[in-house]
C-alpha cells in the first residue's frame, strides 16, 4: 500500500510546487478561508477584490465598515450576511489577540491557537486549520473533501473516515512541517481537480498504476475509477 510520503513525492514530481494559498497578507488569507465556505474560489476572489477596493483588508479597517457595507462587499461569496458576522468576529479576534498581525502568533502553541480559532463563530475544523497553516504558518494538516476522496480511492482510509481520523492518519506518517503540509494539501487539490473528480479521469493520472479503484480493463483501454465521493467544500 502506498504511504502518504510516497503519495506526496509522486504528486510533487508530477505537478511541481504549487505556491499556495493565494493572498497578499496573512489576514487576507484568513479572510479567504472564511469566505471559501460553500462557494467557488472565483466568487471569493470577487469578494476579496471588493474588500480591497473598500480598503478593508486589515482587521482594523474591516471593523470600521458598517454591517451593510461589509455585506455588500462580500456579496459575491454567498451567504453574505452570515459571513459578514463571521469576518467581523475573526477581525475582532485578530485585533485583540494578535494586535492586527496574524504572523505574530507564529511562536504560540498550535493546540491552544487551534482551540481559540475553533471557538470563533463560523469557524470549523477545515477553516481553522487553513488559517493555522496558510495564514500563520503552523504545521496543521488541512483535510477537505478532496483529501478524503483521494484517500478512500487509494484505500488508505474508509469512505466514511472522519476529519479527525483522516488528519491523524496523515500527520502520523509525515514530518511535522508546515511547508510540506502546505504543498501536500495544494497538490491533493490539484489532483482532485484534474483527475480524481467526482466523475474521475483516471487516464494519465499520476496515481493510475497505484490506485486500486482504477479499472483499466475497459474495452477502450481508458482507466475508469469505480468510486466517487460527494463534494462538501470548495477550496481555491
């Protein structure tokens, strides 16, 4: 059976470094992680562009926006009234706990930080780990629907593996390194978007020969993956 490190090496060799998550500042990355819930990244980009046009891409400036102006700015990302409340809560925490600068939290204990971020309104495990990894630079392994789908198709984990069990599986077998976790998550997203889709395209997939879910015996000779898992959340 393939190990997570072997999987990472194959994907990195195939796709190269991904230079991910998109964002000019740690706060922008955190805002993007919240806005990315239940929408496409193209919609998140529109909302971020609108926030930048309103000069609201710092914790202080975002808090200075009225509720209606903030909602209007992030309207393209969907669920804008709810997400506006989430962003205001996030900005208040960043302002109070990090003096407006998320990078200042780099030296803090990851477990304690994760608990604090998870306690924020509207922040679940994936969003919290995305903020920890991409905005703060802590070694938090992000699990999304793509990760679970790929792990299930490779039969590394069962289809119904939980967030925690999936995260624990990968963390236990990888070096605790934020850069590696960053690259790995981005590479899994790249693989899922190009090959391991809900309706998979196994032909020419770099994992085709290793994947027990790929059936290469069809009459056309094209590999067809026999498993599919539902989408749950969209990432960039």
